[in-house]
C-alpha cells in the first residue's frame, strides 16, 4: 500500500523510529504507546480511556551549536486541552517530537503520570498509557477506503472480530461527523474531511493522550472552524488529554483550556485563553497583532 500525501516526512520518521508494538500500523503510532489488549471491550470502551498528566521539567535540546529548546517547563493536567502556539521555527513541533520519544533531550525530564519517559526503567517496562498522533498531512493511505484507514490498527493487532471492528469504525466516524463515509476513497475527500478521518483513526485505539501537529495547516478558515468544533466536541465524549501544536492563534484560543506561547525556543507565558488575550508581554502582543490585523 502506498502513501500519496504532499509531505510525509513526519510519518516516515515515525516508521523509522517507533517500534514498541511492531508491525506496520504499530509503528505508525496509533496505538503504540500502551500494553497489548486481551479483549475487545478494553480497547473500545470510552470509560477505559483516562487523561494523563504531563510534566516537562527544564528540557533542553541542541543540534550542534543551535540551542533549539531552552529550559522548557510546563505541566498539563489530566483531561486538559493544551495548545502550544507561536511563529514557525520556535520549537513547537520539536517539543512534540520529544513527547512521543522521537528525540531525546540533552537535559531535563518528561514525566507522564509521574513515569519518566526516558528512564531505563520506563524503556524496560513500557508505558502504562496509550497515545496517538494526528499528523499535519493527515498521513492517510490512499490505497485504502476511509473505513479501512480507520480500522487498520484494529485489524493489524487483531483486537476483536470483524463485526466488532466495523461497529467501531462507524462509531469513530460518527464522532467526527463523517457517518456513512466508510466506503469512500481518501482521494475523494476534502482537506478537512481527511483531517477528521485521521482523528477517527487515532480514536480507534482509544488513546489516553492525543497529539495534533498543526491541524489547520492547508485548511481554509471555515474548515478550520469545523475542525475546532470536532475537537471540542470530543472533549465532551472521550476522556483524554489533548496537546495541540499550532501557529493558528484563533484556533488555539477557541478550543483550549490553557495555552503556552513559545518564542525562540522558550516558553514565554502560559495561561487561559482570556489571560493570553489580555497579556502585556510584548512578544504575545505582537503575535496577536500580526495574526489578527496584519504586520505593523
């Protein structure tokens, strides 16, 4: 099966580096973060999902002489929707890669439910939570239908029987407003629909943590609003922690419980959407101004 997305560099990095479950879709990170599942209910019931707590403590990362992440500290509460905003090139996506162990920090720690993500003990015992990632490009397999994309991890891991898998596919597509699209091919979908299929695919493994990398990239404002409503609606139906990396200020302010602003590899402020909008920090004021009215 082939991939035909415009930019699959992030996906290829996952395929090359992530191996805890083995198998093609295990490497794709939709389900690679947790234990093997013994029965169908364990993986599909929403009540089995639980938001995880994340603590990043004095995280640093350099490439040669380029210090790209500078003493990053943040806490994300279990069940919180947390956005990381800022201009391109400030280290947002690089921080996300550390949260999914694609990169190892030079110093500092990341703890998820108080488990050190990079400790030798964590590597030996494995993680005690499940996480998935929605890529900027959606990273769908164009040789498969919508339903086949959503159910791929379930079939790859043989989680449950085919009849149950089909019900799960229908349920996840309904959650993202795409009920009845199982037989469509992905090349028949709009950009916004492709993003929602990618979300449904992530939800199929019932994650405790879901991460979005620039979810509104290449989307028009109307479609971005639709996607924001989908992600907001999921919070009312699924018990999970959500982290969003975005340069789209309005998107982040609309759906987040709290927002962190990054600039030049540092977090310059963390607050609720209202606190960020009222901030007197000149870096935040300039970012708000340029993204809502245009450059001075």
